[in-house]
C-alpha cells in the first residue's frame, strides 16, 4: 500500500517537504536559517572610550566599511569608563548572536584584566574576531613647556621641586602603562591624571591644564602639526615617516616601551563560527581597500592581517608579554 503522501500530486508533496524543512530550521537553536540570514538587522558596535580618540576613529572607519559590506546599519555607541572595561563588560554579557560587538584592544583586553583579573577573562569571555591595527604611542607636551626633547623633559621635571603632572586616555590604557614605565625608569616625580579617553586628555593638554601626556599619535598629530603640541618621542619600531625628527623610545634607550596601541573587533563568547568568519573576512578585506588604508595612514595607523584563530593567539601572546611589566609596577599603575 502506498504511503498517503505518495498519492498527492508531485507539486503538493514538494511544497509540504519545503515547508517542513523551513520549520525545522527555524526552530533549531542557532539553526541554519538564523546564521544564513545574518545580519538581518542593525549591529551595535560599542567603542568603550570617549569620542575623539584612536579607538573611536578606527571604530567609525571600520563601522562605515561594514555597513556598506553587510548592507545593514552599524550603530556606533561610545560607552566609556574604567579604561575600556565598562563597555567591554557590557558586550561580554550580551547575546552571542553577532549583533553586539566591541572595539577591543591592548588597554581593555590585555592591560586592564592583568591589573584586575576579576573584571573578565579576556580569552574566555569574548569571541575575538579581527585585529585592526593602530598607531604608536606619542610622548607629547604642550608647546609652551620649555623643553625640546626627552632629555630636556627629564631635566625639567628634576628641576621642579613639585614635580610634574601628566595625562593619559585612562586608567589601565596603553598610554598609562607606558607613561608609568617611563616614569619608573627615570625615577621621576610625576603625578598621573587619568581621563575618560584621549579626547578629554588632549583638551586639557591644549589648555595647559596638564603639561605632558602619553597617548596615541593619531590623537595628537593634528595638534602637533598645528604647533600647539610638541612631539618628543614615539613607541614605533622605526621613526614615523610623517615625523622624521621624533626619535623612537628604543633609540633613546627604552626598548621595552616599543609597541603599537592596537585595536580590534571582538564580541560576546560563543558567537556562531560562521558569523565570526564572515566578519573577519569582511574586516580584512576592508583593511586592504585603498580608501581605508589612506584613512588609516592619515591617522598614523598601520593595519595588521590575521584570521580569527591567529588573532586569538595574538591576544594570548600580548597577555604573556605584558604581564611581567604590569606586575612589576604593582599599585603604581593603578594609582
């Protein structure tokens, strides 16, 4: 005896079979339909720092590229505080569906969790998607400060009984760590002023509320160009082409201060692998585009190319690299 379905017209049987398959896919947790249709709505990209800094600039550059590539709105949200930890924690607790991402980086996902391991686990609590790159750090001073180079800066601090204040984009940022390492290496009387991002730090530096700062070169370059700030040194591996007179920290005898303030894109833990791979591919493609490369060069940034597993290994390597230095500073880096 024939099965009841077999006596239906062929067209009707195909319609029922397709309908059943669609229903199963829709009901399956994280099923093919959900992933295959991603993104089906707007994506929130959290920048865990105040507007105006390198993370904000890079986040908006990559956000515009993803918006065009994915044909969905990318909503950039600045959620600053605690050196990038507050915004990053919020994303770590979000749904792992690929609709909430964060601009991660060395400050929020390497330095901060080494200083305070209870904030989150930078490897287990995130899906690391793509490394963007970034700028070197710059040691800059207000142009009215009577120093021309790092040697003169050290002499100026030592000649001042009250010492000198200096700023960074925030507690636990790469700028903060590098400034503390520089202060410790030279045994300087320098008091750290923490800001909620590079933008507010630059504003006070321009207003001479603080005389010096360690921040990304891309946050300071426009004001260096205008003559309002003076660039004393960079943490790049070689001199920056746009500023050939600015020595590297390694040239000055501080090889441990060499490094880039890198930024990246991460998401909550457990994101669908297909979504991670798609985002990684689109971001890497964007970083190679002439328009984005030109925009990053103008901001003194260099891009880096990693697949998602390679980027995760890179984060683990950075944690291993910086842990001894951060622990050697102890409470001073958290002051």
